[in-house]
């Protein structure tokens, strides 16, 4: 691949409800194959006010890849090969703590990983030595700050519980997660965040709360029609955040 023709320092990974970047000028799409396999979708090189950005649909453009089947290693590696240095990961999540009500946008600052069986590291085979990364603060403080500046009324901080999926959680499981200190639940936060750290890409999450988690706020059953309505409405706000972020970034905000 000729990176000079298909490159950007910023990438956006779209989750449920975000399959394209409205308001961005699409320049080119490319299908890539990495040493770790094929990414979830073609990469789209776009521009916003002349600033390049690469977009990747985490679940595929048809939303046909469940969370536990996403090839996270290929996704992150493909972005790395395109010169990406910053990733904004958009995610639809469930709310646990009282302040995490549906339609809230959250910029989390911590993670708890409950996933299993996923190919979660680049440092597993044919190593010269064992490698450990520092993951005390799983999200880039600088990138979080830039996102918060671009996201009016977004909540600053919170702990993201990454669960295996694709099923939703039981009320008892959510109760345990709350006791563990989790504020929101998603299924794609890991190993995406740790893989980005392994290859030295700044990473931050822009999470849209689309439902109360099981058993929270009197929830007895989670209705997907209600979730979809909130996704459709909330992603419009998320897209506005992304546009603001690109404007601030172009202006040189750090």
C-alpha cells in the first residue's frame, strides 16, 4: 500500500449506529489485508475542512460481525499501517450508574475487562522477550481532553465494563458489575484499547448510552426497538462531536 496516498493521523472506529461520517468528504475506500487478517470493513479516507481522517466500521458496513468475532488485531494494525496516531472509538453502551441515563454521551477514563477467548495481544508468539505494557490509564488523557472540549455536556469519566456478548447481561451480572465499580457496559472496549496501547496509538472512547442495563432504573426487559430509536437520535449528536473534534484538531488544539 502506498501510504502517501492513503494516510491520516486520526481514525474513527464506528460502532453500532455509526457506519459512515456524515458531513465528511469521502475520498477513497481501500480493502486491506494485514498480517493479522482482514479488518472488519474497508477503510474510508475522508476529509473534514481539509483535515484527513480514516473511518473503519467495527462491526462491518452491514453490521454483521458480533463483538466476540471482531478481528481487533487486524483493525488496529490496518490503521497503524495508514499512519494513524490517534483513534476515537465510538461505542453504544448500557448505563449502570444513575448519571449514565440513555442518550448521555460519556468519555470514560477507566476499563474493566470481562471478555475471554479473544485474540487480545500482538505479543504472543515468536517473541524475542516477554513484553508488558503499562495500562494504568487505559485511555489517552490528551485525547480525552480534546474529545471533552468538542463534546458539549458530555460526562467526564466513568468505568467501562467490557463484556463478552453477544447476549446482553442478566440483572445479577449487572449488579455484580456495579459492585465492581462499573458505570457503563459495552462489548467492544477490549481488546481494542489495549491493542492500541501496544502499538503506540493514542486511544479514547466516545460512548453513547442507549439503554439502562438489566435491572437498572426499574428495567425488567430491554427492548431493541427502544434502543434503536435512541441510537438513531444519539448518533446525530455523536457525529456533531466528531465534527467539532476535527475542527479543534485542525486549529491545533492539544
